[in-house]
């Protein structure tokens, strides 16, 4: 069972959603989405920072796994951490190592909560407390992320840097610090997510999917899927368990 809930207005700006997964053993392919998560294992009590991903991972969950996560918007988790997001790329270090146990200590409270709705309230309340954030948002990064997302990953680095008002190298440094990887990879990830979303809603031939999602041609689509998702679109469509962190659109009860 997997459930994803949207954030709550006025709480923990930058949180995209809270999610919970509980179920039988299985392998789950996690696709990159530009986000970072705080992950709480409600069975073992462990808590981790899940860094942005440069490519998909296949995660084997044990039988009876029960995890709760806070998924941040791209670039937003950096506001709550002591170190640049690039240091977490493709990693999953213990959360207590970076916030002195402040958020890691939420584990017992989250485990005792009655359901994911109550867990969301606890997590968002903690993230909204005075002093929870280490720094404010960077308007340049937020604007650049919005440009890449609104263009479905088609905007060029040069065009986005010019629109934001910074040099290309400076934008790359800003993305490394806030998002965890560079803007070019972020654009590819956004386009991949768009293609996966299109393919989930309708049947496409691969050449048609490439055109609809903004790829130059079918070989371009296949290269990006193999690099970022680890499989072709056809193979991905055939997998039963795709995603734990980013498995479905968030909904508010």
C-alpha cells in the first residue's frame, strides 16, 4: 500500500508531499525527479536524507516494510540542511548526522501516530518551527527550476541563465548547492518525468512518445531512458512496482 498526501497551506514551504509505504517484500524502481526526501523507517526507527538522484535505483524492500517520507520540492531540502545538496547526490546518509538529531528524533512520534494524515501533521509542524530552516529560499534557483519545469525540460541552460540574470557557470554552482546536481541533468530529469507521465496516461509508439515529450528523435528518447531510468520505455511500462518516493500524484484528503 502506498499513499501520497500533498503538503498543507502555510506549513513547511518547499515541501511537495508526504508519503507512506507499507507492504510485502518487493523490488521498486525509483526514478530521479530532482527532489530530496527525509525518510523515516517506522519499523527500525532509522531516519535518512535521500539525496537527489542522477539515475534510477532498484530498491529491495523487505516483507512488512513501513516507511514514511517527506518529499521536498527541488532545491528546498537545502534550506533545512547544514551542507550543500551536492554532498547528498545519490546518497542516503543518516539524518541525525546533519541536523543533530532534531528531525531524526521525530521517528518515535511518527511511529506512534495513528495514520499518514497524523504523521504529515507532525512532520510539517516540526519543519515549520522557528529555527528549523538553516536559510531562506533563493529566488534565482526557484525561478530557474520553474522555467525548466514549465518548458518540460526543453529550455536550454543558456536561455534559463539569461532569464534568471546569472552566468551559466554560476547557475551550475547554484544548482549543485540547492538541488544536488547541475541544471542540464535537471532538465533531462524533468523531460523524463514528463515522458513517463505521458506514457502512463496513453499508449504511444516510442517514436510518438519521443515527439510528444520533446526529444529530438526516438534514439534520443531511448538514450535518456537507459541513462536515467535504466530501462527502455517499453520495459518500464511492464514493471509492476515503479516508485516509492515518487510513485503517484499527491492528493489532499
